[in-house]
C-alpha cells in the first residue's frame, strides 16, 4: 500500500498539464504581484505557512490571512477572512497562495472562482492535482507544487 501511495504522489508531482507550471509563470506572478491571500494561514509559528508568509511580507508583499479558525481577528497587521469571497472588493488580491491538504483543494478552488481570483499557487505536496487542473480550466493562472518563498529566492538570485 505504501508503494502505491508513493507512486501516486510521484505521478502528481510531475505536472505540466496545460498552463500548470508553464515556463516563466511563477516568475511573472511573483514579479507582478503586490497582494497575496494566503489560504490556510496560521498564527502557529512552527507551521511552514508562517515562515513563508513572514518571508513574503519581508519582501514587500501584502499578505492577507484566510482561515475561518482565525475568526476575523487581526493577525500580523492584517484582518483575517474566513474565505476568499469574504475579502472586500477594494482589496485587490493578485495571487492566492494555498496551504491546505488535498482533500480541501476543491473547496478552495470553488472559493477562488467565486471570488474572481486570477491566479492561484498550490504549495508543495498538497495532492489533488485535479483541483489545480479545474482551476486552470476556469481561467485561473496556476502554479502547482512549488513554494512561493523558494521560487522568490531563486528569482532574486538569478542573474538579471
């Protein structure tokens, strides 16, 4: 059973379907983005979402926390929201950065579509590539199975 699960995980990681991970997309998104809604945001410092969000803020991005467990309170200087659709329209979100397990990704994609988001970035090892493909078919730009902080560091280190 473990091997089948590992094989399935491997097949999900090698994704170049349609525009998923199209060459240069990650760099274009990171270069043009100013505001990032982080779905699965946590105020627990030991979680990867916390260090990635802190890094993104340190690089000048505005990070909007999205997690119903935060109950709308202010976190790291920003009000949190239960869902993407709850973010006021006067806040222009350029990119959705997703830190949720695979079984929750369909719901996240539905929320992103309903909220009119233009781009969605799925962090590492989430599973459920079908949700990412559905987001792409709905017209969103999609980055799959990559870390925003790692890609931003790589972009900064690349010769101009």
